[in-house]
C-alpha cells in the first residue's frame, strides 16, 4: 500500500488533490480512498489543512488518518516551519514541494534518505491556467515519481471531475507539468 499526505492551506485544493490521486489510481487498476483532515478550523480559507489518499493492489479497509506516508506533497512552501511536514514519513519516502527554489535555497534540513523534489507548480499553473491553482500541476509532477499513477489516468480523472473547458485546461496542466519534470529531474 502507498499512502499520501497532502499539506496545503484552505482553498488551495488539497482535498481535491487527494480525490484525484485516488480516482487516477483506480483508473490504473488499484484500490484507493481519499479523505480530508481539516483540523478543527481548517475550513477557513488560508488555514493549514491536510488531505490523505491510499492506493493499494488489495482492498483498502483502513479508515484512519495516515501516520506514515510514503509520499508527502507540500502545496504551500510557507508551511515549512509551521507544520511538521515530515512527521512519520517512511524512511524511503518521497517529498514533492511546490516551489521555484532548490532545497539549498529553502534552507530546510531534512534526512538525506528521503527523496525530495521541488517543482514550480504555481508558476506552471499560471502559464497554463492563467490562475495560481497549482494542484493539477502538482499531480503532473507526482506522476513522474509515483508508478501507481499515470499521466493519462490523472488527465481522465481531471476531465471527469471538471467537465468541459475547465477539465481540458487542467488536464493540460497535468501534461505540461509532467513534461517539465523530465527537464528538471
């Protein structure tokens, strides 16, 4: 089983990100689930929130918060130092951070056994969508480091969730972000 924890702020689409991970994984033949943890006040725009997803080749029967994620997505870099983003992450975990900065520029010291990827998801969203709605760009980058989720399944999930032009634009953001990761990493 692979477990995902998404950190963001209210209004940034963390819950939708978790849902799209679960839908895309299901499209790829996996069992999955997604759920939020709004933290007793996280429904306020701008407050720190978490959302979770599980992906497995077996039925997912767990109904509890994810304590030891394999993947951590940080949608808002300003959460570094405010929220314990690495709490419980698996020793070989992967972290995807929405930032144009490198880890050295961020000055965030973390365990070297973790794989850390920085990606300018907001910048990519602005280029493709014309708005700073970075969650589908983050997912395009995630597809490069998570074999359970393909770009094609993410695009289908996005188009199903957001029909019409909105879905088409966001599916394009997934594709563009994934192509950019190949240049960066």
